[in-house]
């Protein structure tokens, strides 16, 4: 069914705003959505692993990238000025021999020198285990002006040498750490430490899963500048994102 859904372009995108401390939209993360006639909405937590396992992730991933590029272009034409649009990548996708070619072709199909979108690819820590090859891929993609962000930071095989050696621009603090903020003393120290690490390596930080004003306050006091989570908005359809943008820009 996933195969058919991808072929029929039934995988759609949801958009979740990333917001600054003065509550302006600065970025957006695109998240894949599959709503099936028989089963209703199926979570990406379920279908992304299936896509990875079956190899469908290549087709699915390219579809997500292309759909996101189309939206980025549309928004640029409408004057919706989003600083960065973030797209999730799977390890298997980035290590596919044709990844650089596929991304480059899509990029050239929708953009030219005068309309360069600001795109971020989110990768996870597991990818670093691929070693030097993954750095080569990242560096090739960066030539297009695309940035890289380390998603779910702190949950995988976090290693300071990965952070130092991988050519990335940003880290995203995993939402589980944010969720624990008011519950455990050491959660505050962990988040504070991650913010310090980011500073040392000169990386931008996005805090994910911000749900409460207290979490937001803590993060602001500790130097975080970009926030994402239900406190601001759930991932929504394109039209609703546009409304949110107009109210918060
Ligand atoms: P992720 O990249 O860590 O995305 C963030 C997830 O946290 C999203 O779940 C989002 O809806 C949820 N979230 C955002 N704010 C909050 C909050 O304040 N509280 C809570 N409890 N949750 C929040 P979603 O959309 O179900 O996506 C789950 C995961 O599926 C993503 O986690 C990502 O790993 C994967 N995924 C989604 N779309 C794609 C895609 O196009 N490609 C790939 N490779 N993976 C994707
Ligand atoms: Ca993500
Ligand atoms: Ca994440």
C-alpha cells in the first residue's frame, strides 16, 4: 500500500513553524503525512521505517524533497519569506549512490541563480557512523547552498568528534530533553550543556517539542534562539501555515 501511495503521490506534507523569542516565524520543518482510505492517518513513525526497510525511502524521500521545493518556490513568489525550510533525510537515502544527482537535478528544476531557496537537510547522529563517505556527500550538497542540521541531538551515538568533524550548521535538541525540563534537575543541566556545546562549535540551535511557557522561558534564559513545538503550532497543512505566518511575521 505504501508503494501505491508513493506512486499516486498520496504522501503529503505538513508544516511546523520554527519561531524566534519575539514570536516571529523564522523557519519551517516539513513532515511527511500519509492518510489512507482504509486506515486513516498513518504516522511517519510507522511508515518511514517500513520505507527504509523496503528501499521505498528513495522514492518517498525524493517525493518529499520535490514537494518541499515546490512549496518553497511558491512561497518565495508570494513573498512569504521563511528563513529556512528543513527537510528530514534518512541515512539510507543520503547513502544512496544517486542521492547527490537526484537532489541536484531537483534543485536545478525549481531554482536558479536568482531564486536560491534556503533549504536545510536534517540528518540524525547515526549517519556519522558512515564515516568519511557521508562527509563527501554533505560537502557536495552544501555546494548548492543547502545547510545541514543534526536532528534529535543527544539521543543517538552523540560524539563530540562527530560534531566537530561533520560539516553541519545546526543542531536540534531532541524533544524528550525539552519535555523533561520541569521534571528532572539533570534535564536542565543536559539542555544547558547542549546549548554550550553548540556555542563552542558555532552551531545554531533549534529546541524541539516546546510545549509550555516555562520551557520557552528556560530556553531563552539559557541562550536558545529558535523554538519549535505545540506551544506555537502543531504541524499543519500549507494553507494553515500561511495563516500562521501572516499572523506571526
Ligand atoms: P522528527 O524529525 O523528530 O520530527 C518531530 C516530530 O515531533 C514530529 O512528529 C512532530 O509532529 C512532533 N512534534 C513537534 N512538536 C512537538 C511537541 O511540542 N510535542 C510533541 N510531543 N511532539 C512534537 P511526526 O510528524 O509524527 O514525525 C515523526 C518522525 O518521522 C520525525 O521525527 C522524523 O524522524 C520522521 N519523518 C517525518 N517526515 C519524514 C520525512 O519526510 N523523511 C524522513 N526520513 N523522516 C521523516
Ligand atoms: Ca526532524
Ligand atoms: Ca527531531
